[in-house]
C-alpha cells in the first residue's frame, strides 16, 4: 500500500493564480483532512471530510475549497493564491473517524510570490 | 487560551537521559494522539489513547482523563529521537470531528 500520497511536493505560484493540491489514500479510509503548518504554529485544520460527498470547514478555510467525490481522493483547491497561503500543507486520513490513528502524507511545500 | 498546550516548548537532553514531554487540554475528548515529526517534515503517529498507558519500544504514553493531562516518556534517549513531538486531541464537544493540535515540543538529543 502507498498509504497517503500528495502531489506536488513543491510548488511556486504567483499571487492570484489558482491550483489544486492532490491527496489520495489507498487504505479505504472514510475520514480525510487537510492541514497547514506554519513556523511557530501547530498544524491547523483547513477542511475535512467524514466520507465521500461530505465535507466541512476547519479552523482556517478561507481561500480554500475541497470536494470528496470518491473515498480515495480529497483535493484542495486554492482559488486565488495569496502570499499568506505560503505554507506546508499536509493531508491525513484515518479509519471512519478522527478518533483513530492518523496517517499523514509527505506534505506539499507551497510558496506564493 | 489554546485548547491543547505542551511543555516544554524546547528540550535538549544528553544521550541516555529519560525524557518527559507534557500535554494538557481544556476540553473533554474522545482520544489523544502523540505524533512525531522529523526534520524533513514527515509526520508519524506514535500513539492514540483514550485511557491508561501505552508502550512501544522505548516510548511510553500516559493519559489522566480527570486531570486532562498526558505525558510522553522516552527512556534511554538516542540522537535519532531528535524530532518535534506533537500532542493532539479529537472528539471534543465543540470540535467532535476535528483533530486539534498542540504547538509541538522540539527535542534535541546530544551524543
């Protein structure tokens, strides 16, 4: 099993550009989530999903969209990139709920100029 | 006040020392998670517990539900234990489906 995969590993964007960060898992996990990690701060929840077709906002959802059309995939879309979105983004998944062992992807490092 | 707090923020230890990292939280929870993040960024789950104590190799995690406190202990520390250790909680009444992370404790073990 590949576990949780994320692409790309690194991306540079200009202000105003849009892009999609990809996340996929092959463990048939219902729960998936996106976090951003900034220096000096803990991981902060952007959006999460408890199953296909169901998504909800986390702590810092502004400027991001998600969808969950399949169990495996949970893409994160930046609508119009801003320098404040420069961060490292992690995708995670777990079996059924958030109260299970969390499996993280390797992260995507995003720089917005 | 953050829902999850950790102490110390930074910790330097000599190889072989016994290490304790503390986590306190302010809300009732369903589960508490300990994670490890090495330089280079990968995040790995070490423990998930809702009561009592768990042990894996040289790592021990305990939780006291009544006091809303958990500890992560590392016995016979080694330089390869150098990493950021993150405490997180899930299942609180205000954030039932969310995992809330603490700020992390940066550990450096010197040979």
